[in-house]
């Protein structure tokens, strides 16, 4: 009996070990999602990994490793220190990551890494409850300009995060003087913020469209503006901020970086591979169904874009007092 | 009656050979993962997601598999709590309080059976609640604002002093250490790192599972090392291999009460299974601890938290499916999987994808029955495990915990942290301070702080928001009533014992 129970414990241990091995790759292509399973970065890695495999762009499967910590800082530090020249390694990032870098919250500057491409973006939206007296973006901005502290706003990021900054960009463009007087409440996700708005705790939500699309379709909330250049394909009736005379866009793009010492040859090969992936039906379908708008920027163009965005972000953060 | 026909159609979905096969596999894997310390539902679900993609299962089958794993873990977590005094996962922590003493007294088989049946009762009540009232409950839960959550956590922490140990001061000390540890990491509201010592690994705070495994499992090993080879502890005596029905039946009301408390905690997004089992335990203790048997192997102290955590796990599916708000780490993973399979959880899910919702509900009924059948005969096997000498068992446990914790985060730092907590746990045990309140403080403290901070952000710093809603006022009244009752009971017992002494003297 003793022997049998011991054997079953060993089997358990072996099973556990085998499962852990599946999470740690030996030499195959690896995509690090710097978050726990379930976030946007996890989706980026898992979907890109799956499509790369389906299209035969990599040998075998892409291993997805979750390395949560510091809104991406832990993975960034690890790649910088241990795997700067690993040509089989890609890491998911997004506007949220660049916001962190711009505010100096990563252990090394932006230039430590090489940025490969963005493949899609979630569109920022400003929404109110269906019963709210605020009917248009103009109503909202007028109310905020008159008394910045009158309305309670919220979203899925903390103060100085991307959801907050996007809202402040709108307020700033429409004549609100004291941006720091606007009340901002952090929630754990867009749906959390929306349900709290439906429960009457807050008045306005600023977050990504993808997460809260269900509430828009059900008519529980009213989207005042989409922060995109063109209307969102799935919701053509929602007006953009630009069409209402407020020149603000706020995409949350999804993309990838690789180590800073990866050779030009490997870097270019990755960009080429990702462009093939971007143009495939598999990716277009996967991205659209997850509520993303497929957008391509790759290689040197993307590098320049990331630098520009970080510079803008740093300026806004300074203006609103998030960083000194 | 519409619900019955919907559930009926759900059973047609659930009873396909593929779905039944996935269900059984999920139940088995889940129980095993739950039972192994350090491995829990998040590991299980995260590991199986790529598998569901690889086999190209449709969303319904994938969800059935993963929910079976989730439910299985909730069943399995109790096993090592009872046999080894090491919780298999976070919600199983309350089960150590009375489950392990029962095992030490030779009642391991009964403790396992009671907790198995309690898990079944809790989970089944939750699934019935899910099938009858999901949309209504979800709509009610959104009126629970940050100030109300804060009041709920106040109620929870007001009861913490009474949960374990002889000396309430030591219990409070332990809880306060837990609350302090909960503040480590980036403050989510302002983005400022706190107590991180510039170490990026601490930016996300201390993962409760790492602390839990270190405190319980590693300290157990250290205690074992301390004893010399000659002084080896005798194996725990086992009175009988199989449980008795007469031991299970008296706990029926404890199970039902625990299920009710746990279910409410589960339905509230942001509360979850740990709070469910904790509240279920303290309420049961308050209600039934007339003779002071809780903490010394009272069967009701096993029944209440186990029915509570399973009811909460089932209840947490309600906000996930009908609002798209995950109530726990595991439901967050499930949610992400649904979204990547092009299913949008939220207010329209029940109308748009009735097959998925009702197929899942029917599967959960089946999973519960499967888990009960799976768990009862396995009791004999698990009780025999108690015969394994500790010197052989504990190294295996240690290996599993290291593998499990590394598997979650791929981080050596977490292993070091786990050993650090093992040393803390060893010291605390030497000082006779209960470890349970520390883990509860760490688990619930972060949520409690965020609720308070959100309420303060909403009111722009005006504290009166905390007592501005009928819900929070009700909760504070309950808290005061609970504390008053505790004091009254303590005074009464004290007088009684004095009176007894007088008559004896």
C-alpha cells in the first residue's frame, strides 16, 4: 500500500513537472506575454503564436511564456539582461507598455529594445450610462470645462495610465483648465468600470472598445466618441471625436519587440514574417473577432512611431503632473 | 418552466460523447491539481488553454473542460489541507483549521467525506442559483459600489480575531502582518511602487500562493528537519479507511449555511472563493461553537468552509458570464479564453449563445456528480497516504511545491520568496502564532485597500461616502452586532467557567 501511494505521489510530481516543461521552451520560438494569462498581451502572444504556426512561418509551435510583473517591467529587465541577442524571442507590448517606458517606470530606456511591428489596435472610447443626461461629447466637454470636478470618471488604468491620459487629452483639447481636478477612479478592467457606471458609482468611462462591446450592443451604455481616425468597422454609427471637432485619437495598439542586440538580418526576417501574418485572413479574422482594428506599422517606420508616441506621452504626463 | 426546457436543451449539448469525455478528464485533472500544494486552478486552466486551441474544440466544449478543471480544483484543494495541514490552494486554507485536527484524531476518512459532500452541496446550490437567477443576480450585484465592498471587508476583518488560535492578540498580529504584506508592490491607483526596494519582481506584489506554500509547506519541512532521526514522529493513527454516514449527516445544516454565505460572496465580482470560505467558517463558528470545539476538529468547521468555497466558485461564474467581469484569477483566464474564441461574455450572452450557457450549466451539474463519485472512493486511497512516513512524504511535497510555484511565474525570485516565507512560517509556528490570518490578510487586504481608495477617489476625499449607502450601513450594523455578540458570548462563557469553578471549589 505504501508503495502504491508513493508511486501515485511520484506520478503527480511527474505530471506537474511535465506540465511545467510545456511552459518553458528549449529552443523553439518563444513569445513572452509580460502578464498573467488572460490579459491583452497574453492574447497577442497566443494569437500571433497560433497564426505563425498555422501559416508555417515558424518551425513547430510558438511557446507562450507568461512573465507578469511591473506592467511589463520584469520581462523587459530579463530580456535586457539575459537574452538581448536571442533571435527566437519576441515579446508582446502595447501603448500601455510604452506609457510605462515614457514615464520612466521600466529599468532601462526605450532604446534598449528593437521594436518589430504593430498588428492591430483597440480603439479608445468615452462612454456614459444609457440613462445619463449627457447626450453628446460636446455636453460632456462643456460640463468638464465648467467644473472639472463635477463628474466622476474612471477606467481600467490608474492615474497617469493610458485610459486616464486619453480622457485628459480630450478635456485638454476642449478647454478644461485644471486637468488635475478631474476625479479619476481606477478599476481592474473596462467591464468592471462599466458595471460600476451602470450601478451609478461613476458617470463617465474611458477605456478600450474591445472589452466593453457587449454593453454597447445591449444598449446599456452610450458611447459618446470613438478616439479613432475612422469609425470602428463593427460600430459605424458611433461618431469619432474628430468628426465632432475634437482632434484626439487614442489607440491601444498591440505589437512586439525583440532584444536590442538581435542582428539586422534576424530583425528584418521577423518584420517580413509578421507582415505576411498581418496580411493573412487568419490574423484579420482573429483580430477583428477580438474587437481589434487591424493596423500595420513595421520595421523602421514602427521604431520611429514608438519613439514619437513615447515623447508625446512623456510630455502629457509632465503636463498633468504624473511625472516631475 | 422555461428554465427547465433551457436546461433540458443544455443536457443535449452536454451529453455528447466528446463533452462527457472532456468533463471527466477535467474533473480528474482538476482534483489532482487542487490536491497538490502550489498547483491550482490558474495553472490547470492556463495549461489546458493551448490544448483546447490545438484540438480545435468549439467554445462550448472548451468551456466545459476548463470549468470542470476549475470545479475539480475546488474539490481537490481540501485533500492536502486535511491530510498534511498544507492548503492545496488559497480557498482551502480555512479547511486546515478543523480538517487537520480531525485527521490527527484518526478521523481523516470522515473529514474527507464531509468535505467532499460539502463541496458537492455548495457547488450544486451555486449551479442551481446560476441556472435560475443569473441575470437577475448580476443586475443586483452592480449596485455594490466601492464603499460597500469596503464595508464587506470590514465585516470580514472584524471577525478575523476569532478564527484561530488561543490568544486573539497573536491572531490579530498575524492578520496585521498579512495586511502589511498586501501593500507591497505598485499601487494600482497612483502607479507608485511601495516597499519594492527597487526590485522589479516585487512590483506586482507578493503572490498569495507563493506566501501560502512557503508558510505552510516549507515551514512544515523545516519543523521536520529539526526533529532528530530517532525522535521521528509516529504516523498518524487511522481509525478506519472508509467514512461513516453517521458522521456526515449531522453537518447538513452547516453545509447549507456555508453554501448560502459562499454563494453571495461569489456573486459579488471582486469578492471570490477565499472570502466565501472564510465568511462561511466564521459564521458557522459564531453560530455553533457552543462547546468551544471549533479549531479542535469540529466536523462543522470542515463542512462550512468547503461548501462555502465551492458555492463561491460557482457563484463567480455569474458575473463572469452575464457581465463579463471576472471575480477571480481563474475566471479572468476563462474570460480571456472565451473572448479569444469569439464569444463575448456580457449582457447579451444568454440571448445570443444559449447553447453555450445552458450546455455549460448542464455540464456543471454533471461535473458535480462526477466529482462526488470520483472523490468518495478515492478517500480510502488518500487515507492510506497518512501511513506514508513523513520522511518519505515531505520531500515529494517539497518537490511538487517548487515545481508548482515555478510553473506559475517562471521566476526564481518567487522560489526564493517562498523559502523566505517558509522561514517566517517556522518562526511563527515556534511562537504559536496561527498562519491562517496572515494569508487572509494578504489575500483580502489588497482588495480592501483598493475598495477604500476607489471610494475616496469618487468622493474626492470625503469620508462620509463610506456610510452613504444603505448596503454599507447594513454591513456596518452587522459588523457591530457580530462583535457585540462575540463579546457577550465571551463574557457569558467566562462567568460560566467561574461559576463551575466555584461549585467545584
